[in-house]
C-alpha cells in the first residue's frame, strides 16, 4: 500500500499571520480598495453603537452587549437610521468585496502583485463571480444541513470544503468539481485547516470591546486574510 504523500512542513496557523501580513503590506494599495467597503461597514457599526449608547447616557454593560450582539436596530435616532441604511447598502458591497478578496488573496499567495484592474477583470470573466456566489450558497447549505442533522458531519464539511473557493478560481473548475477536489485535497489535514479557523476566531475576540474592538478585529482579520490561500498553496504543492 502506497504511503500517503505529505508535505515536508506545514506552516503553523500562528506563523501564517506573519506571512499573510507581509503579503498584505506588500500589496496594501490593492487591499485598501478591496476591503474598503467592509471597512466602511465596520465604521458604520461603530457610529450606530456610539449613537445607540448615548441616547440615555453611556452604559458600559449595554455597550459590551451591543459590541457582541450588534447595535439596537430599533433606535429612532436619525444618525442611527442613516447609518443603518448605509450598512444595508454596504452589506451588498461587502459581498462584492468577498469575491474580489478570494482572487486577491490567492494571487498574492502565489507570489503575484496583482493590480485592482486585473482582479476585477478575472472576477468578471467567464461568470466567475456567479460561480463563486453559487459555490458559497451551496457550501452554506451543505454546512447547515450537516449541523442540523448532526453536529459531526457539519464539522467535517467545514474542514473538507474549506479550499473550494481557491480551487474554483485557480483551476477554473465547475462548482461541483471544486467541492470534490477540496474534499480530496484536505483529507488527512484536519488540524492544519481547523487551526486557521481557530486562530481567526481568536483574532476576532477583540471585537467584543466597545468602539475600538471592531476596528482592531477587522484590521487583524485583513492582516490574516491571505492565510487560507497560503494553506491552499502548501497543500496544492504537496499533492
């Protein structure tokens, strides 16, 4: 029986932060454009939080709960309403940002220095944006079914389908082929995938801190954005 091929060394999730940050810093102008809308969404949320907690005096308990659960959308403040409307608009922009980010993070992980124009051209070519949306919707559906029926299948799906977006972009496959190849590529690599998810969760924890927490966690998330694509490259080279 042939021995399963393994990479000589996989970078730890923590060490991937340094590598990802270096790539983000190297391509900072493009990252600023791609993640500009999500950044505006974070700022809008901060505005909502401040306005919501100033209505009847600042309450730190309420501020912490708002940071964790989100601002109270029932507020009748005009500032709150305006920022809420802006948040809805930016939400759809954030979806576009996600699509662009998948391509950007993959290309920088492959050693390229892509311009925003090239990323936009790639995402709009051959309906790639629609394929990524379809892949995302199908993946969410599979995860939901897995978690509803039984927790264990959902946890397994989370790991085994993790690389599908990068496979779809890199290999120009169909949606089903991307899911199938991700399933095969991640076999035996549960911890290298889960460690990235766990570290991403830890980076998001500052978000519970009122006002500055959301900004800090967002900055950390962007700095770590290339980590999944870097892991994909490692597993791709070992296969």
